C-alpha cells in the first residue's frame, strides 16, 4: 500500500493487521480444491493477491474507534473485502466497464471466462454475508443496504447511465454517484466494524450516538477517496494503479476532473479530507461517552482516523 511518511500510524496499522486479514480471507473462502474447483479457483484468483485492502482495514479501525479490539472484527473485515472484490469482478466484465487489467494482472474474466467470472462474483458476494454475520444482525443490515440498489449497485446503474451523455451532468449528479458507488461501502466498512465492537454486549450493536458521527466521517472519507481516484485515473501509471489509466476518459465517465478540472478536483478532495479529520474528536467523544473504559484504545484510534483521511487523497494507487 503506497503512502507517504506523513501517515505513518496508518501504515503501521496496515502492516500490523495485513497477515491476520489475509488469514481471515483464506478461512472464509472454500479451499481451491473444494468442488466446484473451477469456481473456487476463480474466486481465489480474484481475491489473491489483493489490492489496498482498504475496506477491511476500515472495518478494523471502525471497531477500534468504537472501543473494541480489532481482532474481534477480522471475519467481518474479510467479508467487506469479498464484497468489494465481487464488485470489481463484475465491473470489469465486457457488459460493464470492459477492463482487461486489475490489480496488476489480467481481469478474472480474461483468465476464467465471462460466465465463471460472473459466478465467482456472485459467490464472493454471498460469502460476504456469512462473514458479516459475525458482527451481528445490525452489521448484516448495514452491509446489505450499502451494497444493494440503494447503495453501490444503484450507484453503478447511474454511473453507466451517465457514460457519454453530458446532457444532465452536474456536480450534484457526480457526487450522488460517488456517494453510492464508492462511498456507501467505505462508510459501511466503518459501521460494520463498530457493530463488531458491541457483539456480546446488551443490545449487541453499536448505539446511534456512535454511528451517527462515524457515518458522517465515513461519508466524507468516501467522497475524498473517490475524487482522488478520479484524479489518479488521469495522473497514475498502470504500474501504480494496477489497472489501465485513462479508463474513465475512454468510457466518457462522469467524474470530478471532467466537470471542473484536475487541480480544483484535487483541492476538493483535500478539503473533504480536512472535514473528515475535523470530525474525529466528535466520533471519539461519542465512543468515550458510551464506553468510558475505552480510553487508551481511543487515543490510538484518533491518529489512525486522521491518517487514513490523509491517505485517501495522498495515495498513488
């Protein structure tokens, strides 16, 4: 995960939890040799080796920000990565964005065929809910809403509808697409982690007092992340991105740079990251009020929440 020296605490967090996340992913997926082996091979191909693993890291961070031990959220973290990977496999299909490079390798359908890639995505989506159940019913509901027609899938529909059709292009429309196609799952990652922190407690789910500010933080983070992603499509290389650059331009995608230019878009991403950082004291004050014994864990979470907001716009991949 490429980053800068300015966000050392988050990089340290990623390094600390990288191997446990990979182990949780392997534990959640059926073995490659388990019948039907051809399907499981395609699932493993899509998932390993992984990309940034940002969403599972946000699950662990959400758990810590809610006063829980990230270890308790590993299976839910694996679930978020499975769901995210399913979306990439389907997005790359010829009927969608028709990409041939993902995570530095040929896309799943290029290696395993379109039908098998479609089914591998279906299977990854399904197993994601098995993993999310580890964080409780509220986490499953949160993930389902974020991933479905009111979230990621709905955003993808509008993203496709906007391709090459500038008639109704506005910043409000591109923000709606970003909030649903990308932001919904980023926010859900944090909230699923927060719910995992409360498994086994009375009620078994994070209270609204924690979820409301954490949701606002996640929404800002998701917007900053996607605007930066739009900019990277213009400035990054295939080696950095692990996928073909200028793909958005080739497809006539509705993006922030297409609307207002590269530099204003970069500044918008920085401004959103700054807003997210400003939310951190509110998020942690809510947890401290709900869980007074969480003190030392929240001190570490403060720096991590600040740093991941910076990472969202400073990354090169």
